[in-house]
């Protein structure tokens, strides 16, 4: 068991309540500039989760790697990022939020440079793993810092801004990555982070200089850290590789499952009984944090599933290129950008559970609309539904995030945000694996069902096959099988979106388990977000 002792940064007020009360009077010299620096760093970090996706074939060709090796460029980032996220609370207690933000951002710049100069696939994977780890605390610390520099009445605007970044950056990533790769070279998808990261770190460091920090001297929970690394690492790898390895038919996946299950169960027990845990799972004693996190994880999993399936469907079933698939899905960010300032400014005047309910109704409705898609759907129809869903997205993040943070103490914000973001990330990984697996399985099932009704010896079928093949039966059979596969895939796609629509609606029941107030507690210092 470990103990904690508190200490103050040189020149800072004493830790604890005195520090939190002092934070009430802190404001950066230029709040708009500080906000821009924080938002820019978050945009850069979230952008990098997707920017390399469309460039993998080019990267693997340039570095002489295989397609399987190229996927580790994505997997290594996701695994190390998932491990680092829940450590945010411990790191902020030891180093402070301002310093942690600056160090993480500068380390991200260095890791991005290493990615750009990598001359082999192995070095690139290692650099991406480092990049994913050092950027883990960036988003939750940004959230904590933003909330601390805004008065309680304007914290909804700060959360709405981060919500906009969360939505827009993953959409922009593949489009920007594809454009840079086509017009310059793949290295520049990493090099562009260098000036952005240096600028963001310098601006935030200068603007938040002198901000009080509640510092402690927590002992390192080595057992908890080891269990976290093994458990989360194994879980993330099995989720990323499960479909390629045919899940539990693979010895690797079975071993990873056993390691993840044992490590994570032991981790939860250890952290709940340790005096000074490296991840504070006791935050779930707060009702709104518990409810809000559950709603965030489930709704984000459904949202992430939509973001995975629609571009895949456009490319596989409708023959879109990666760029055109990106353009067709991009309208989801339009209303999120337009509405974010409005919702941030006025959203707190409405019961946040009502806003979240509206969000899930809209997102559920658009999913049900997609469940009626067919192979003749045009670009405009797809883009319009994406645009409508953007309104739901605009109403989703701000209220849910504000609910889950509403009953945390000021010094718990960074830890709570890191833990919620970690679980949200895992939810997205589960969703990606489940929906791609389910789509493949449902396609195979419906293909078998459709072919049951085909009598290859009937004159009508023989004539059809000959017509498809231009007189060549083998070519005709191949064309017919492709048509059946496309139709089977479409049926599976529609079924999955019907379930996703139902999941969105079910989250409404969870949101209404939260209890007001959802703003700062009476008498609480303004230094903490609520």
C-alpha cells in the first residue's frame, strides 16, 4: 500500500482547499489565446488517431513492409494511448496539469518527428507507440485546464469546443492524410505536428504561468501499473487483431483474452483496495460520473460504429474511393461546428438530460434511416443523413460530458476525464471489432440464404448466367455471385444499423438516471470544472 503527501509548487499556495480557493481568482492574460492553444493541441492529437489510416498502403510500400505490418502503425498507437489515458490522474497529482500538458505536447512533437524520419516499419511502429503514449494525457488535461480558466456560467462553452474538436478531427484526418500523401509525401502527415505542437505548448505555458496547482507526492503503484499495461495492452491488441485472426479460432487471441481477463480483474480489485491507487476507480462513487460515463461509452461506441461502417460500405458496396467516401461522410461535422458555440452558450439553461435525449433521438433516427439503404443510394442522400446526424452529435457531447463531470471535486477533474476518455476509447475499439465482425458474419449468412433459392439447372437461371457472362457460363456465375454478395452485404449493413438505432435510444434511459444540479456545486471553487 502507498501513502500520499501533499506539497505545493514553489511560489504556489498550499495544496488542498486553499489551492482550490485560490484558483477561483486565476484567469490567463488572454483567455481566447489560451483556449486556442489548448484546442489546437487537442485537435492535433485527435487528428493523429485517423490521419495515417488512408496512407498505410503508401507507407508500407515506401518502407518495404507488409499489409499486416502496416496495421501495427495504427494498433501500436491505440494500445499505448489506451494504457496512458487512465494514468492521467496520477500524473497530474505529481506534476500538475500545466506542466503535464506542456511536457506531453512537446513529447508528442518529438515522437511525430521520429515517425517522419523512420526508415523502417519497425522504427515507425515504435515511434507511433511512443506518440500514442505521450499524448494519452493531452485530451483529459486540456479538458481540466479549459474548465479551470472559465467561470461556471461559461464552462458549457469550453466543453462544447472540445466536443467540436472530438467530432471534426477524426473526420478531417483521412481527408487531410490522403491529400498530403497524394500531393507531398507521407512523412508530412507527422511533420505538420511539429510547428503546431511547439506553438500550442508555448502559448499555454505562457498563458497559464502562475496558475495554482494542487501537487502531491504519490508513491508509484508498480503492481497496479503492471496489471494495467498487461490487461489493457492485451485487450486492445485482441480487439484490433480479432477479425484478422478469426477470433477464438486463433491461439493468439485465446492467450490475449486470458491475459486481459486475469490482469483486468486483478487490477480492479487491487486498485479498489490500495491506499494510493495509480488509477482512482473510486471516482465511480459519484452518481453522475457513473451514469454519465456509462452513457458516454455506449453512445460513443454506437457513434464510432457509424463512423466505421459508413465509409467501409461506401467503398465496398458502392465503389467510392477513400477520398469520396470521406467527402460523403464529412457533412456530419458541419452542424457540430455551427451549433457548438450556440449550445455551449445556451445549453446550460436547459436540463442537460433533455439535450442529451434530443441528441440520441436524432442519432437513432438517422441510424434507422440508414437501415433502409440500398445499392442505388446516391451521394446526396448519404451526405444529407450525415448532415442531420451532425445535429445530434452537436447535442451529444456537451451535455453528457458536463453531467459526468458535475459531481467531481475540482482536483478530480483531470483523473475523471482521463478515466472516462479511456473507457470511451475502449468502447470505440469494442464497437469497431464487433460491427465489422457482425457485418462479415451476417453477409455470409444472407449469402447462404439467398443462394438456397437458386436452381443452377433451371433454364431461366442458365439463361441469366449466360447473359451476365456474355455467353461465358463461368464469367456469368462469377458476376451473379458478386451481385448476391453485394445484396447479402447490404442486408447485413441494414440489420446492424437497426440495432445501432436501438442502442442510441436505449442510452436515453441511462441519461435520466443522472441527478441535477449539473453545474458547479454551491460554494465550490471556480477552479474546478463541473
